[in-house]
């Protein structure tokens, strides 16, 4: 059965398949952290539907909520009509919002995916400001539709100005390390304020508080506060893309809470649907200048997803799972650094909460040779790095990223019954996104298997 399904689907499905290539498994049952394949093998799932599963697979509160809708005879799809199921979802969602937004929020239901909500956010700020350009960051990932893709650096025909996202390790502009975030801030203000930069006042700035697909890069809280101040001072709406970081994942209910900033727009998807498709934007009421029909879509009324989402949001809130993610995540990071930090093939272990990354590097390369990647090597970079105010020297000179080693670690993990994701600009970061419900014992088993897998490729 297993082999037949794999063979048929790889023959019939598009060549754009991604996960299925690296993970030749055929899931037939799942519960919590565990997936069981058609071949009877069991796996610990730290991919979690690319971060969509805050409570793991088939959590009882999610199943109960979904069954509740099915048994009630409620319509499953309702466009954007008012329903009790939606009312409960909005009430629970608003209960969780950062204080600065909670009292004055509007919600717009978007298409089913995160990328749809990103499109809505980009449209909204353009309508609200009457401006067109967007500020986005190096290494960003916002989705695969045209506007979201442009903000992610993949569609040069949409006007996006790319700014440096602060990162100490392997900063593409060579400004990582002490003072690096301040340099990134200075660069941003000079791009916005210097008429010679040619960057017109934009419609909005979009950022991830922790870059996920970009390789698990947490933004410093101080830098986020600077981005808030810079945008506020210039009346530029700040869009926080919390598609991946939201619902407790990083150790706060919303990742922007770590820095205390209040964005003008929040883009939410993945975990808010409790594993079913749901995406919304939440924004300050004075930005609500849409005309009726300005952002329509058929699948904005998925009642099963709303019920699953309500149950998930409430469960995370009532059980303090964000605090649990902060605590367990920091213990996991400590153990990973102890286990792996000394290996020549491990460049960095980093993360926030239960968003954890291990970057694989070439152990043979000379780590002392300065090797900052020039921004011009990044096809998504539109800014000229030579125009950056001069900053401190890079304080670390990482060995070259090793995507082949990361893929080997992913394979070794799979052999040991552990599913992990890869990310980062070089696909060299092994990523863990376990459900927030993972127990200490399960976390230890995950780390045992990951450490074994890395040790196997390090040999
Ligand atoms: N924004 C972020 C931060 C994401 O991580 C993703 C998906 N990985 C998206 C947007 C796009 O979401 P979707 O895949 O549901 O379109």
C-alpha cells in the first residue's frame, strides 16, 4: 500500500511538490506528536503541518469542536455571513490580542491560507494610505501569491524595498554582532529619509517577529521597537506577519508581545485554525476603510476551521501553553547547544520558544576566513550594501552553509522516526516546530534522535 501510494502520487502530482520529496511517508493516523504511516511505522512529528498544529494532531478539544459543528447541522461553508460559530471565534481571538490592539480591533476573514491574509494586509495598507510601495526584509517569507511573494523577495515586478533584517550569525550584509541591529536601524532610517535613496514613503512595512522559513531568526526586541518607532513617526502602518509565530509558538501568545510593540495590522493563519484552513488579518479600526466587496473570497466561512480555531486558542490561553513553550523551548535550546554546539558541522543553534533551528555548516571549511555573503549575491536584495552606514566588523565568520548535510540530517532523523523541516536562505537549517503540548519526555526523545542524526552525519 505504502509503496504503491508513493509511486502513484509521485507520478501524477506536480513537480512542485516539496515536502513529499524529502519525507516519503504516507500518514494514515495521527495523535498529538505522533504520526503513523501506511507501513505501520511511527514518527515524532516536529514539522507540525509547517507550524499549523499548536496542539498537535487530532487534539481532543479540536475533535470535539469539529464534531460539535458536524452534529449541530450547521452549514459548513457560509461565505462571510454572521454565524454563532464565527461569533465565538472572534470573541476568543479578540480576548488574546495584544492590549494596544484589543480594544480597537477589526478582523477581516481572508482566503484559507496565510498568503491570502498577507495579500489582504498589503492591499489594506495601500488603500488606507493611498501609497503603493512596501518595506520588507531580507530572508522574509510571506507566502506564494504575487504580493506576498514580492515581499518575500521572489517577484521583482512589485515595488518592494528590501531592508536588512538583523541577524548576528551569517548576516548577509556583514553587520551582524554587537551593534548590528543598531546599524540595521540606521540603514533603514537613512533609506527612508535620504531623498537620494529614491525610496518613496511606503504604504506599509511587513515583518516577521521571528523569521521561520528564513531559518529561525528571532529579531531582537529592541530592533522591533525601533521599527515600531520609525513607522509610527512616519505614519507608515506596521504589519506583523504572525502566521507562523502566533498562538504561543515563541513563548508569548503573539510574538510581538516579547517586545511590547503594537502593530497596526496582524496577519494570522496556521495555528489559528486548529489545523484546518483559516486566515485573517486583525487591524486598528481607523484603518478599516475598505469598501464593501473590496476583499472578497469564497472560502472565508469555513465553520469547521473556526470551531477548531476557537478550541485551540482557548486551550492555549487557558492552559498557559505560551509560557510552557518559553520554558521548554529554552531548556531544549540549552540541551541542543550542549549536545551539538561543539561539532564542526554545526554553525549555530538558535530559536525562541518552540521554534528551534540548527544550522549545518561545512566542517572542512576554514571557519576563520572572513566569509560574509555579499548582499548582491542575494537576488532578493534591492538595496546597495555599500550605501549602508559603516558598522562594526562581523564578530563571527561562519563556515559556508551546508545544505547537503542538512538534508542528510533530515534523512537520518526520518530513519530514527523523527520528522523535521529544513529552512534558511541556503536550506541548511534543520527546524523543529513541535506542538506546544509536547511533554518533557517526548521532547527528550526528539532531542535524542536529532542529536543521534547529527552525530551520524558528523562522522
Ligand atoms: N507568512 C509566514 C511567516 C509563513 O511562515 C507562511 C507559511 N510558511 C506564510 C506567511 C504563508 O502561509 P501559507 O503557506 O498558508 O500561504
